[in-house]
C-alpha cells in the first residue's frame, strides 16, 4: 500500500498541490473543512470547529489510514496508539517539540518525529536584531523627544564592537550569530561537550566556563529540557554585565522571570527581548507586562507569511529521504528532548 500522508493542520491549497506534485509516490489526505480554523496564514493550532459525529468519524478513519502525519493530530493527539496503528512518522511544525512529544507518549521511538528546526531561524534572528537595535540605538529616547517636540543633540551606541554569547548554537543560534556578525558583533557559542563550532562563532565554550560579565548581549536559543529549566537563574542574571541585553528565543522556563523583572527594575540589565514567557499565555497582572525596558512578543516572532512554504519544502525533502531509506532531517531524540 502506498504511504498515506495526513495533513493535520492548515496549509494553503497551492502548497498542498506543490507537495502532491513533488512527491507523487504518496497519497496526500487534506480535508481543511475538518481542521481547526487558522487565525493567520501559519497558524498550526487554530480554533477547533464544531464537527458533526459523521465528520469526527471521517477524521477518525483518516487517522487509522495515516502512515505519515504533517503535524500532530489536533483531535485526540495523546491517543495516537489507538487511533493510528499504521503511523510511522510525524513531521512537526515546531522546532521545540520535547514537552509536546512527552505529553503525548512519544517516548519510545516507535514513531519517528522530525522537527521544524531551521524553518524559524531567520525570522527569529530578525526579531533579535530588531530588539537589540531598539535599545542600542535608543529608539525609545527618540520617540519620547518626538512626542515632546524636543530637538536636541546627542549620541547613541552602535552594535558594532559589541560582544555576544549565544547559548544554544543550533540552527536558530547560528542564524542569530551570522546576523550579528554581519553587524560587527563578535559572537561566542556554547557547546555541551568539547567541540568546535566554527564560523560565525569566534569561540566555542561551555556555559560553565563563561564569564558572563564579559558579554554585552546574551541570546538564549537552547531547547527546553530538564537540564535547561531555570538555566538562567538569579545568579546567572546577576553575573551579567551591568547594562547588558538579554534575548530569549528559547522557552519561558529557561529564565527565572522573577529575577529578570527585578534586574530590569533595578537597572542592572539594560533591556530584555523575549519571544516567550512562562506561563503562556501570560495572565493579566503578571509582572512581565509592566517590566521596564522589555520587549515582549507573545511567542509569535517566528510567525511569518513564508513559514508554511518553508515547512513544506522541509517536509518534501524528508519525504524523499523517507522513501529512499535515508536519514531524515531534524530527527527528534526523546532521550535528549530535542
């Protein structure tokens, strides 16, 4: 029987057509009227529809046929063993799937999972750069002067000549380093063991050996694992250079948020740029909402118009590798959590 590919979250019809044309060896099942309603082009969660029992039965039947899924099942994802006995592989639409995979019982490797690592790297690097320029080039001061109709002389800093530490030198961290290097920032990257990262990193260093006070910028782009929960603790934040900037592109629990808010309020840190928080969504009244010198994105910095096209490009490459028996791109390791 030909591999049955079930699309489990919204894709633009032209991208589904492209997938079918590029990989004719598989059967693609795409029924957007059964999927959650996307709120924007690259929304892979969406708003669940009110489906009839017949429609749910139809979806249940598709789950039973599926050999491969694009994204996790939206309906009852933790019941994949009962609903999808033929399932061999899931192409996730997220780069970090550790917590989600564990919650759904994907811990024994019976079903391969490939992540979307790399797809979101450029948008996140742009977000990091935009936030850093916001603080370094003192855009809030300029806006305040405009509002108050003040035309005054002065100067600001430049990114050129700054020094950055990238914690998590995967596809996102590497893209951030390439972007900052272009702007004249010297970037070091952390490694878990003894290995050399190479360009664009100037040095490869273990986090335990870092002198955080030497860096003007610290970027967190590591996966969320048992080892990285609370990684940027009160102690590590206090060790950062006074006036330094912290960027979190990882996950909220990687940072001690209470310590971060205190550090911003006390002006130890010059600013923070966050695409993530803990919890998500951030509840009303949470201290992060009113923290000074903070840019906060509701975990949407990677949501760009081109995301689905890049996901389909990655999925197509992996489908060809799957069919030829080659090692696929971005295979998730449940033991490591990424």
